[in-house]
C-alpha cells in the first residue's frame, strides 16, 4: 500500500515537473534572445557558437527555473489529486496529508542538495563560460553588408562606397575604395566602373574584381617642397583587391578577465574574497587615520596606545610654528585654508575608494549567502505548492499557473528588495539575503496548517459561511447596544 501510494504521487509529479522546467528554461532563453537580439544575430558565426551559448545560459537559468518548476508541479500534482477526489479517498483510508506529501518532500530535499552543489560548482563555471562567450559575440563585427550610396567602414583599413548593388549581392556599379591600411590618409583611392564581390578560402578573404577603373596613388616618398598634387595614376581594365575578413571572426577573450566577478566564484573562493576585502577595508580606515593625524596637533583623542597624543598647548610647538610662519610668505589663514582643502580632497578620494571596496564586499557576502538560499528556495516552494494544491483542488494549467507565477513574482521581488536594502545598509546583510525564504516559509507553514485542518480557503462556500457568521455577530452586537 505504501509503495503504491508513493508511485501514485510521484507519477503525477514527474510529468508536470519536467515539462514546467523545460518551458521555464525556454522562456528565460527567449528573454535572453530578445534582450540581446541586435548583438547576437547577423554575424554569421555558425550554429555551433549559438548552441554553446544557449547551453551555458540554460544552466544559468536553472536556479530560477527549478524553484518555479517545483512550485508549479507540486501545486498541479496535489490539485489534480484533490480534483479527482483521490486525496479524499486517501484521507478516508486513514492516511494523513503529511504521509501523502512525503515522497515529493524527499524529492525536494534531494533537489535542494543538488541545487547547493550546482550553485557552488556548475553555476560559476557556466557563468564564466556563458558571459565571456556572450561578450565575444557582442564584440564581433556584423556580417559584411555594403549598402548603396553609403561609405562602408567596418572593414579595417578601407572605406568603400558603391552607387548601385544588384540583387545577386555580388555585382556592383560605380565603386570607390579608399585604402587606409597604411594609416597615411587618403593617399590611395581606387575608382571602378563595375565590380564583382565574392569570398574565398572559407570566407577568410574578400575579393573585389574591378573593371574599367583608375587607381590614384599619392607619392608617399616626395619631399615637403613638392607639389601636393603629384600622384601616380594607373588605368586598368581589370584588377583585383584582396581584403582579409579576420575582423569578422569571433575572437576569444581571456576568461581570467571575468573570473573575479562574484557570480563566477564558489563558496570557498567567496569566503577568501570576503576575508581579503575585510582586511583591505580595515587597513584603509586605519591608514586614513594615521595619514591625517599629524594635521591635528591639538586636543586629539587617543586612537590607540601606539599613537602619540597631544593635549593642551606646548611652548616648543608654538616656537617651531612661529619660525615656520616667518619663512613662509603666505598668511597663517591661507596656509590653514590650503591645508583644509587638501584634507578634504584626500578624504573624498579615500571615501570613494572605501565605498567601492565595501560595495564589492557586500556583493560577495550576498552571493555567498545565496548559495544556501537558492538551495532552500526549492523546499520553500514545495512547502507552498503542495498544501496549496491540496486546498485549491484544481489541476491543469489554469489556476495553478496563475497562483504559481504570483508566488514566483513575490519571491523575485522580495529577493531583489532584500538585496538592495542590504547593499544600501538599511538592514543587516543576513536579513536581506534570507528575507524572501523567511517570509515565504511562513506563508508555506500557514498553508500547511490549514491543509491539515481540511480548510476550504479557496471555495466560495467557505467565505459565504464566514460572512453569515460575521453578520450574526454584528446583529447580536448592535442588538445589545440597542437594549
């Protein structure tokens, strides 16, 4: 009986879970394509590059897709069991709702462990590979696209203009080519009545086969005293210009340039980064105090026992200051003003540097906490979805989808707001990182409580009965006041 119950629940769970996970990953990939559409396409990079990019970003979307899949699939599973009165039959057989939820709870626990491993090992690797590849694609030039009447300058070292381009995209009319490959200005200009354009050696080189033209070459070796109009003129009936298309190939960037970003680090690396940043911040604060302390010679408060403290006025100091002022042509007020301005500039520069280090420190700390929060989010989504499905008693993609998306949006908003408040220092960093899981966990416990009590929270009869009870209480209350 027990094994059959587990098989029944798991069979109803796995189908919606896999389908939902694939759909959510596809939606996030579609969002990526729409957001970077202009940067991704029109560059003739080949299908392999795009397959690799989508693979990496499929992995990157898993921390968002997996909790939503758990929420929606558990909600649909128990909603369907409730809609078909299977939950009622199991309860009437003496099986508690906790026992019915147990197989999916075990799955949620295993997925949480997997998620922790994934965010700590696979996700940093996928982030590094995916974002570096996206950067390479974005910095790759678009495919050769010469338009009529416009100078085309995407080919390094050349400016090309054609009066007419025929539909075959090969035949050109009235061609002008400025050769800037030697970085010596417009010394070399080629005019042609017509031309054929094509590529060779696997699109490595672009060939312009020119017909009936002139080649103007200004004398680069002439002295400054010669006439600037001196140039070599060459008439041709047929000529070829070979241009390298290496600029249109994708160039791999060194991944070490991105490796120090917090989303590309695992927990141990983040912990080391946090320790290093805390030492740097502490050193910067202490160094600023040590650097500025000589400028405040009177009534200083002790910073620590190692620092020399001056209290009151000292005769020897007054005499030395007087000698220094006699040598200086500036008045004491000008010197004090300049000193104050220097101190303000020095303090402002240190404050900017300190704020930057503290911002990186907070981001690293938040990312370290999110390695754990992302794993526990799966359990939280199960805690909301499973009892809520038992309460709603509706399967399919109707009400469950609306409810699941609503809670997912709430989770996303709470996470973003918690991170923002933690970065701004409005709340403790731990509170900001764990706020979403804590609030949604309380909501899940509430749903679990009312599902154990067989509450009909989402049925109209429940609210009708509550309203009638409230009306009865109000009538009794007003009747007492009337008497």
